[in-house]
C-alpha cells in the first residue's frame, strides 16, 4: 500500500488454556483452550483512525492488550513503522523504548486512575521518566489544556471529577509521552451520550493536531461511523472484514457485518432493521466460524474455513448473494 | 382519574454531610393505561431517583420525599403501610428491571429457587403451578423451557439470557407496570435489539405499561408513547414520542438528539453535542438550570426560572417559548 503504515500485525494468535483438574492430567486429557485471537492480521496507517468492532467475546480487548504487551501472544508478529524487529519478541527492557510510542486509554475511567493520586501526580510520573528537564508543572498544564481542562484540575483527585473529566485525565496521561499511536478500548462506553460526543470530538481533534494514529475498539457502530476511517470487524477471534468506512456502511460485504449494521437501533424509522433473532454464538469444529448463524450458508461453508481475500476491502467468505 | 400511575409534584432531597441535594424537584407526570413513558436525561438528572421513589427503595435515612403524591390505580403509594406495599405492589403489580441483572440475582441460589421464592411471597401458588407458569413464560421470552434454565445458576447464563430471565421473573406476578432502568445498556448491539423487540412484543400481548429510564434516545421510540426529558431534577420537556423527535423544542432536547450517534446520520460535519456538564444537585444555577450550557441563552434565562408550559400535548420549560 502506498500509505505509510505505523503498525502492522501478522497472524497474531492467542489461546487462553483452560486449566485441567488433577485427574484429567493423570488421564492425559489434552488441554482445551479458548481462542481469543486467531491469526489476526491488519495494518494501521499513519495518522488514521481504525475502528475494531464486534460483539463481546470476539477478542477486541485481548487484541489491545497484546499490542501493548499487557498480555503475551502465542504467536504472530507486530512491526512498528520501518523497524524490522518484531515488537512481540522484544524483551521487556527493549520494549520500553516503544512504550512511549504506543499508549492505551482504558474503558473504565473510574478504574484506570489511582484514587490516591491527584491529576498532577498522575501526569508527573511519566513526564519525569520520559521528559527529563524542568517545568514539569507547565508541561502538565499544557497537556491539560490540550484535553480541555483548566489548571484548576491539576490538584484534584479522581473522586472530585465527573466521568467525562476523568476520561480526559486518562487521555492527558496517555498524551504526556507524545505517543504516535493511541489504543482506546471502548473509551466512551461508560459515559453519557452527551459526554460521549465531547470525548470523541476531543480524540479526533488531538488525532488530527498531533497526527497520531488511533486504534479505537468499540461495539457501537454509530461511534465507529462518526470518527473512524477504517473498520475492522472481528468475529470469534478472527478478522472477517477489513474495509474503509464509507464502503463498509454503504455496502458491507460479510453477512456478519450486514447483521451488525441492521441490528443497530435508529430513530428515524421505527421499523428499520428488523434483524430478527441472531442465533446463538456457537463455535463449529471446522468450516467458517460464522456458518451456524449465517443466513446465506451453503454446504461449502461447513467444510472449509474461508481465507481473508486479497485486495481491499478484505473479507472472509466463500459466496455471498 | 383513570390513569395507571400519577405522580404529582414530587420532591426528593438527600441530606449528606449537612448539605442538601435536591435530586428531584417538582416532577409530575402520568402514565395512562396501556401507554408507556420514558424518562430521559444525563446521569445525575434525577431519573433513577424518581423511579426509586415509586418503588419506595430510596436509601434511608439520607433521602426523603419532601412533598408530592404518587398514585397507582388511585391508591396513594406513599401513604400506604410498607408491608402492604411490599406484598401487593412492589414486585407484584409494579415490576422492576435493573441495569445490571447479574447483580440482582443471588449467585449461589439456583434460578428455580429464586423464582419460586419471589412468586410465593406475592401469590398463593403451589410450587408445581409456579414451575408450569415459569415454563410458559420462558417460551414467551424465548428461553429454552424445561429444567434447562431452572436448575442453573446465574453465572451459567449469557448476558442476553439473563436479561430475558429478568423479564420472565418480572412477568411471573402479572404486573401492570414495569419500570425498566436502562434495560439494554449492558448488552451487545445484536442482543440489545432482540431484547427491545421482545419488550415491544410483550407490551401488546400482556397489556403492559413501561416506565423506561434511559439516556439513549435511540432506543426510546421503539417502546414508548410519551417522552419526558429531565434535566437537573426537573422535567424540561414532555410530549408524545413523535413530537419530541420531529420538533424538539427545548435546546437541551435538541442537544441530546444531536448527540446520539446512529449509523444513518450523515457524519461529514462535526457534531457539537452539549458543552459543559450537569450541575451538582446542591448548587443549581439561578434562573433556568440549563442556561450555562445553553446555546440560545437570553438575558432573562439567568434571572428567572421558566415554568413548564400549560400545553396539554407537548409542554416545555424554556423562555424561548414563554
């Protein structure tokens, strides 16, 4: 692709093994596992917003954790810009160098801040580590202004702030070290609708001003449509569609994407999107993972797992009506 | 009066650390029979407190209802003795669905026991009758009938299943009003849609009324006939659902509608949303409580509080229309 990529992921897999009971070990039962990520590959272009969408349990959050090395992947490679070193294979001290480039914003603004640290103390720590030098307080105020808070908030504790303000402090903390890619895991799902818009606008503004790439994990298609440039749809740990926003919302290719779009409530039309009952999620042993819920299923679907098509937009299916 | 629920000028105060928080300030609305009403607003606007005062579940001793009356079927709920209220109203004629069903059910008691215990408290029924009825209702809410679910424990069910179970449990006592506090917020989009469709189907089938509490306007029109928009403890606009969506009057309502991100909305332009934040309930601004955030503020707005207009169809509390 002609555009510069900032992060490219190749075949990342992660299986959480289930622990066996003692007697099962004795009997030599082979341990089963929950496949959280199954050969996930995509790339994040520089300075763009990529949305990862899917139902809960599809591996979105595991993906974020793997990218920030909070969780170790079983296999796969992640490359940052033109560095030819696999980020996932680095030792943790080698990875330190990249930590400041990749920052994360967490879902729950209440849980992500230390209740015993004031905003200044929260921001001070990364500033001291990465930006040795004077004027830490001025720098902290500058960052607070960037996220729309005034210097008054410098000495407040998390419990003295509302949810939206805490999320702003979270964003400020991520910005202290001048990251080049932000990974936001459901950054607004714990907030009110009116606050959601403000935070999303802020993220977009920061992304454009500092030319940061943003990987936004969300289950809300409305949010994805509002701010993302690219959309990646995940289902049971694998990428089923990878498309740009306009194509995705105009003409989704994968039947699962179609269902997701149809099931979103919208208030213009009461009868819109009667998706009907989406059947229960079942993971088949072989064939396409989506086959048990797919309305267009054909016999070939149950036999072979379809590959992710080459070209763009990419999609994973055998035949589509 | 032939309305199912009639709330008149209710005021709820919280006394915490010698400060008085006016959580609900003069809210009145009615739910006509077989109609549903939604209370919509940001967190901290008093919508849940209003619902809790109907359920008489306000935390004591901090909260007390300073004034106001709540009539359900012409019975004054607040004057009634608590045992009578518990037996015949709360959980019987007035069902409640909470936001997070996992924290409502007891994790160490099987679902069968929890259902029978609940029903036996309110109705004279034998266990076998209760189980028969439960199976019927399970079919209605698309849960697998039989012992499948009954013998299980809450953690063995998925989010969608447990929300269906909550609906089933509420229906066991044949209520005529269901108070649903953010019934779909904790669910996935696909499941959310199924639960909404289910609630709509039940409404006509069982002559139910809902009092829906939510901050998301996108789900409101599926379920509801009348919408009350709340801000800072007051109702700022109420009217039939279509009117609120097609010609919202109050600037706050317009801001809320603007903030809802739907996939059919054109996204080329930046959505402004509502700037600022909800004021603290102990420190409301003078005049109209929305004026610090209002894009159409006038001089009078910071001086005098507007009254809810007398319109019987679509009332608004704003000087733009006063």
